[in-house]
């Protein structure tokens, strides 16, 4: 608990057996009440590692539902557990769990309803080993999205996010894609509902065991992001009725 707010950390996992324990051990359990691990039909021992760590809430998908489909299960379970604040943390140890307290305090003190850990604020991305082409790709996409959506985020593509339960209950995340563009559809929904997003500088690590998508998947993702941003602008102008809104 933090300011009498129940905090639940959700771990959307796929083949995270080698990094799950390291991630789990850094979670600040002095404020975190529950942890939910959703294993998206991993081919390794992710679920077994979760059991050994004593994670109480384990969900396994019999078939791979994708990154977005995994998060849907995560958020549904967190809300079912009565969470007031939900932290989405990748269990690949790319983002440090040590920022959970800072991110949750912003929401628990009702300063902002959503907080992102940004790799771009400061020099965390390149310093942590982000490939140069991904950094350039990130910056170009983010600039375009800010123009189309009318916001000023430093990046739209971080996988480290914290939400108030109010936000999750007020957006239709179940209508979103099951693929990676899910994250950007959520951002569009959040802004469309009038919620603000805060950002906090986050160091990141790129190493062999950390999850990453290849160039082809990155290109497909980029096109999806542009589609979402354009739909957001057209919806704002009343020229398009997006199903996710």
C-alpha cells in the first residue's frame, strides 16, 4: 500500500525464464501488494520460475495471444484483485523495478493518473545500448505522433507504464490490438478521455536475453503507430469514429 492505495505489478511474460527472477527480486515489496504473471505460451520455463519465486497469481495462455493480448489478461486480473494502481513491468529486466516506488507515488498522491518510464528523457536509451536505428526510429515516430495527437511526450514506445485503476476502467483496452500497437492504442484512448500522462527518466538495458523485435516487425509496428495517430486526429475532428473509443 501507498497512501492507502493497493498496488499490483503485472508481468506480461514470454520466454522470460532467464530474467524473471532478477526482475522479481528488485520489486519493492514494502509498497507492492500483489504480483500477477501472465505467461503467453512461453517455450521455456517461465511459469516454473514464477512458481518457484512464490508468485501467487499465475496465468498461462495455452496459445500465444500476442503482446497486447497478454496485457489484457494482466489488467483484467489486476482490476479483479482490487488494484488502485497497476504497474506494467516487462520481466526481461530491460527496465529497473527500482523506479516503481517513484512512479506509484505520483499516482498515489493524485498528481497524475498515468506515469511512463521514459528511455528518451536524459541519455538512458543510447547509454543503455539501444541500437541507433531504433533510437532514430523512436524519435521520428514520437515527433509525428506528438504532432498528430497534439501532445508532448518524450516517447510513446516505452514498455514501463503505471496506471490508476480509474484510467483502466474508463478506456476500452479490450477493443485494442493483440499485437505491439496495443500500447499506442492505449495512449490514444487515455488522451481521448482527457487523462494526462507524466514521464520519469528511466535507465534501460539492452542485452541478449532482453526482449526485442526485429527490423521487419519494427517496420510493421511503425506503420501501425502512424495509423493509430492518424485515426486519433481524424476522430478529434469528427471525421472518423474509431472502434477503440
